[in-house]
C-alpha cells in the first residue's frame, strides 16, 4: 500500500525574522486499514450482487449452459456466502 503523507508549513514572522518549520504527518495504520477493509467489502458486495443478477437472468431464460458456466466460474461466492 502506498504511503500517504500530509505536509504542513508552519511559519513565524516575529520581528522580521522569517523562520519556517516543515512538519510531515503520516496517516495512521488504523485509518489506512479501515479504508482498505471498507473498500474490499463494498467491492465484494457489488460483485456478489452482479453474480446474483446474472444467475437470475440465466434461470429466467432457462439457459442451462450459461447457468453451469456462471456457477463454475463464480464458485467462490457460494463458499464465501
């Protein structure tokens, strides 16, 4: 996972002396992990809904070959759910 960084420039102009401090802050591991888990869950739910729709269409059209192909190609959904 790519490391995300936020940069801040703090400046102080006290009596004509210009000083600046560069500060960098990394996003915490927990925030990155939570974002990745949410994205994985959303993608999984969308893929499963798409699979369910394809299976339903195959059953409604009584296309046995398409149903068998979809069932075999997406067998991991029946195990996962």
